[in-house]
């Protein structure tokens, strides 16, 4: 069964990807998809994964383009 995950990493400079929403079967697959989707995630060994609770209404990601 597919689940929704919020995958994140620390950004070290401007214009880096640091969060994404991923649909995957489990946390490890979510990390793999994130690494295949973004070069910023591909080179980071410290990636956090949080399963999104779909039983309640919520905002899971707000994006800002920066300066």
C-alpha cells in the first residue's frame, strides 16, 4: 500500500532542495525516490522521513522561493 511521506534534509546554501513530498511503500523507498529526484538529496546521508497522517486535514508543505 502506498503512503505519503515528507522527506527533508538540511539546506547549506541558497537554491538547494530541502523538503519534498513523496508517495512510496515505505520510508526506505521514500529516501530512494528523493535521492533519484534531486541531486541535493542524492549526496546527503542525513535525510529525515516522516509519514504523513492522512486521517486528518492538514497542510504538509509550504514552499518559498527565497531571495
